[in-house]
C-alpha cells in the first residue's frame, strides 16, 4: 500500500504558443505521505493533479509513481473532484461497488467490501438510498468509499470539500486523513484553504502563479488528529498565511515563528 510520487521537471502549456501554466516543477512525495498543494486560483494546482492522475500529460517532464511514468489513469491512483460525480440513477451500494464489478470481483465479495466501506464512511444505514436524495456531504462520502474500493495506492483530492458546510468539511478532512494514514495511502490534496492545509498535511507545497511553480514547502509535524485550537496549529496557520500572502512576489522568506515551523526553499528545474 502507498506509493511514492515523483514530479520530474514538469512544465506545461495547454497549446503550443500559449502561456506557460507550469514551469520546472520538481518534487518528491513519499509513500504514505499526506501532501497538500496550496496556491491562488489559476496557479495550476488542478493541472498538476490531473497529471498525477494520468488524465493529462505534461508538455515537458513527467510524473512517476513508484518510479514508473504515469501515462494513463489507473484504479491504483484515484482522483476525487469538487463535485462527487456519482451515477444518479443508482443507489449508494451500486455506486460504491461499481469499480469492483468492472474489475470482475465476484458478487459476494463486492457485497462484503461495500458493507465494510459504507461502515467506514458512516453510511451503513443508507446503502439502498438513491444518491440523489443524499446531502452534499453524504454524496462525498459515497465518492470517498467508491475511491477506496479499488484499494488505491494514491488518493488525489481536488478541493473535494469546498462545497460543504464547515462542520461536515472538518469531519471529512479528519476522516480522510485518518483512513489514508491507517491504510498507508499516499494523499495529495489541492486547496486554497489554509486551515484545510494545516489539518491535512504532513507537508504543504506552496505554489506561485504565472507560471505555476512550487517555490516553498512547509513541514507540519503536528500530532494527529489535529487540534485546530492548539497554539502549535495556530502557529503553523499564521506562518503559512504569511508565506502565502507573500508568495506572488519576490519577498524573501519570513523567519519561522517557532522552531517547529520550518520552510524550505524548493529548487526547480
Ligand atoms: N483545458 C484547458 N485549456 C487551456 N487552458 C487551461 C485549461 N485548463 C486550465 N487552463 C489554464 O491553466 C491555468 C491553471 O489552471 P488550473 O485549473 O490548473 O488552476 P487552479 O490552480 O486549479 O485554479 P483554481 O484554484 O481556480 O481551481 C489557468 O490559467 C487556466 O485558465
Ligand atoms: Mg483547480
């Protein structure tokens, strides 16, 4: 379980002659690590995540998962989007089990696995409910269970909680990281939200725009589950906010606020 992700000299233009969206991105995400990509709108976060999912090939460089170049999507690296994109004519159980059925898993095994997953995401009582009658948070739980069904090594989340209310968002943020940590799944989450980044990250990768680059990163060595009220959480939050506000300019890095908050300049190709 888990897989390392290597971003090797990635640059991208959507069309020849168009502006450079990503430039010289180099980074390594360790097996089982929870990495968060944060940056302003349009800096290329989704573009980079689509490349990790094998949905888009970079103009230059490549993504490697466990050393192998990613050239197409795979059930081993699943992506969850802002909208859960469920099949509206199916019930909860059918949506969660679909990937397993496609993979040729036997009916009894699908039933058992789906039961376990629905338990895990707190939807055991809703298995026969049509997904259209669920709330946004419940639909994201179905999408999460579906993503986990195929035992992915990597889970890629593109702002999947941004449409949810604050309470649902907070519980799902904690649950997803707990599940990925327990299963050793490598997690990459894209967000604009500073709190979400500190809640979910072992390491925050800070992107700048025009062109999109990962200029800095911040380790978040806080215990899990994260306590948002703790002074260390607030210290990391403040430090990331300061860094984020300066990240579009060429301002030098701020001094760390405490010896537990560390920035590291990332070298790019
Ligand atoms: N299919 C596409 N064709 C051409 N340009 C695109 C395409 N998708 C994205 N872009 C451009 O690439 C840049 C980065 O877009 P991307 O969606 O990766 O940003 P983002 O950081 O995810 O933004 P947001 O936070 O708003 O979701 C933007 O300038 C966008 O207009
Ligand atoms: Mg995006």
